[in-house]
C-alpha cells in the first residue's frame, strides 16, 4: 500500500500549457523531494523541501517551481510546458527524525509534451 | 560530473546464481550508501544500505560490500530469482545532508 501518492500517473499535454504534478504523503515525513529521470539515466534532484514553507532548488536546473504549504503536499508546477520537459518525475519523502536515510518514492508521473 | 557511477548498464544472470552489481563513487565526503530497486512504471523502492563505518551489511539474500579505499561498493544477490529482474540504483549521501545522489542504474535480468 503506497504511502506517497503521485497524480497523474501519465500525462500527455501540448506545448505552452501550464501543468501541476501532485504529490502527497501520509507518513508525516518532514522532507520531500522531486527527482527527474530519463530512461537509462540517473535520477536528478530538481527540488527539495525540509519542511513547511521551505523549498530549495536541486542539482539539476529546472524551469519548474514547487510549494510546500502543508507537510503532506508538495506539488510541482510547469508554467509553460515544452517538449524538453518530457521525462519521468518522481516524488519522494524521508523522515530524518527517526535517523532513517532512505526515501519512500511515489510511483512517478510520466510526462510527455507534444 | 557524475559522482556515483554504475558502469554496467545491464547484467544477465541465470536463476539460482549470484548477481553482483557494482557502483563506484568519486566524492570522498559520501558516508552512507543505499541501493534501490525499480520496476518499470513504478517508483524506486529501498533495498539495503550501508554506513561508511562498516564494510558489509546483509539482509536475507542481499549483501552490500563497501571498499572505502577503492570508493567502490557492490550488491550481491544470492540466489538470484526471476522476480529480482529490475533496474538497481546505487545512491549516496553526505552526513548532515538528506539529499541522495544516484547512479544511472543497472538493469538486472534473471532468467529461469
């Protein structure tokens, strides 16, 4: 049973559209992350949050933005989608208060921009 | 500049044999390492981890070995099963930071 949920699972959208990828977790984890992954490539960190009202850019430059208004919710927004944004987007969370370092990942959103 | 490298894109093994997946890293600040398993159309799931103060960690059929001097770790799966067929990602972190750095993954195919 998944404790971190991403919607939609698949999205095909036209160039120039605004999109929001949803991510919610029910575990009360303080930290949340967005990774982008292309086939055969590493996961690239694009955004992360250490808690409510805290957001940081990751290692990979991204035209997306994120917000963290509630602990459980960490949506990612693309104001104007382009074909170069076609990728898989993975949301994850972790609870460092327990000393555990592993992430729990959602099932991902496969985005295709045409 | 890849800090975590998995140089084998794929590995094929027969059921019952040992699978060895390798990972090298360049950042000497990394002190905690994790392996994740990923099936198609799903997110990665945590498999096993090891702290830099250890050189081996075992969990059932899965064992991770760490060679700090060589900046190398490996995941051993014994015996391999067809259900182990997936992409395996090596990841690393620096103490005090929660973000993980991932390798490109190795696709393991275990044939019956």
